C-alpha cells in the first residue's frame, strides 16, 4: 500500500506515486480505522499527503469513494452466487461453493468487506449497499431452502436463520483474520464448511 | 426501559423515576447508538433529563458506567463456563452447555454484550475487559481441545479456530436479534447448536 510515511519529501500536488486504486485503498483503511462518518476529506488528504484538488482529480466526493469500495465487495460476493448457480445443479453443492467463495472474497478483499459489514444505512450510498446485501441474503436463503427440499440440508432450522448464522460465522472472520498471518485463507474456508455444514461433532457418534 | 420520552414535564433534579440500574440501561443504549468514545457526559444527562450532579450521584464517571456494563456481561459469560465445568464431566457436554448458555446471556443481556463486543481496548476499562474476553476464549478453547481428545469433537479443525468460529456465529446474533421479535431465544440456542455442532448437512448422507 502506497502509504505516505512522513519520511519522504513534503507532499507534492498530484503526487505521481498515487493512482486511483491506491487512493481508494488508503481511504478505505482510514474509513475502517476511524469510521466513515467521522472521516473528513481533510483527514484523507492529510493521510495521503495530497491536496484537495489532487484528491478530487481521482474522486468527485467522499461518498464516491465509499460507493466504489462497497460495490467492489458486493460485486465480488454476487459473482460468487452467480458462478455457483451456473455451475452446480444441486442446491447443496451451490451452498458449499458459496460458503467457500464468500470466505475467499472476505480474505482477499478484507478492507472493503469490513467497510461493507459496518454499513448502517446512513445516506443514499449506504442504503443502496444495504439493499444489495439484503438481496444477496435472500438469494442464499432461497438456496438453503432448496437444499432442505432436496433433503441434503436439515430442515429443522429455518432457512433464513441458517443463512444468518452461516454468514455470521463467515463475517466474524473480519474481527481477527489478518492476511499473511498464521491462518491460511483457503484452509479457513474449509474449516467454515466443516463447522457449519458437517458440524464439529464427530460423525461416528 | 425508563427512557425520558420528552413528552413528560421538564427534567427535574434528582428525578425520582431513575434508579441506578435505569441510568445504566439508558447510558448503555446511548453508548451502543453513538459509540462510547463519541458520547459525552452531557449527552447522557440530556438523554436522561438529569443534571450532572444527579448523574454523579449514581456513578462517579462515564468510565465507571462502562466498567459496570462490561463486567455485567463478562460475569454472566464466565458464570456459564463455571457452571458447565461444575456440571458436566465430559468436555463435549460442557461445550454444548456453553454454547446454549452464551446464547442465553447474549439474548438476555443484549445491550451490555453488544457493548462488550465493540470494545477495542481504548483505556484501562476496555483493556481489562479485553483481557477477560481473551481468558474466556482460552478457557473455551481448552474445552474444545479436550473434547477433541475425547473423540467426540472432530480434530481436523484447530481448537482455537473452532472456538472463534462458534463464537463468531453466536456473537453475530447481536446484529439482528431483537427481544420480543419472531425468533425465540431458546430456539435460537438450539439452532446454533444444530448448525455448529451437528452441522447443517443431513446426517443420513
């Protein structure tokens, strides 16, 4: 990440080291650290070492940065469901692919997914993101319900509650997972499948 | 909750309707709504319709209120592990009792548990609470590891990761559970046991 570390020369207008993606990455980090609402454009420019006009060269507003980050996370999560739907005729196979894929998106796009999970619906950009999250939950709930009808997923847990619990487990990973740490992201996806679908209890019981 | 609703008469000094527990409940709600750090003593007194001296009659400081709320949640969670340990010789039975008991504490003490889950370690009170949370996690991790040695819990998931995932699922409930809503809290505890220990996949597979 091209963070301005304060040890280099003074900030320059239109600092050539920053492209749009790098500005986005730094802004998302600041949003996650201090909260989107509590972050001013001046906070962003001082962290980046950019002038306001240089920042506005990349993005027209603070909410445009938020929108891009949230859409990045949502596009990736929706692509997981699209791909699972295209590939797997059995709903229980689709569910497995979605759990694995969602964990992959979360670990690969940790900052933007973290931002998405903190959205509370303040303003038009957050409201639109919440609507897309809700539509995503409904698609997954329908797949869980279909897998219950197939008889491959137990039907004594309500499909909407089961979906919330599985994604509660997946989303909780943002609290402790750190890229490059001791936990391998692919293994984490398998662990979450083992716990949520197969169950922690030994099958021999 | 003895919330000052603004439609009654003007706030009175030492308003007799408030006892210490009611002041605590309102303060915790305000902390959860706007963040502990962002809440001033003036925010609390204006929400409560109390003078500062009336508030200080109940609590010596804002952090004393935080400490009491966090300890309330932590005491209850630790009591669940203590009781499970006293009652169940088998670690896998202890684990089931802990999952059920933790969901009960979360739904019964939703505001103080919500506050606990948002603690990031700013200041002495939050640091002490984080240490107690960590000790709690370690006790549960040891119980999961013991249940793995008993052969009743699968050992292909690391005990610490399994504990984090189970509590990730449990704790995610604060995001959507509302007392008196459609989801029965006792049933929710059973659902979380079904998903995390038994697994969502039908056992007939």
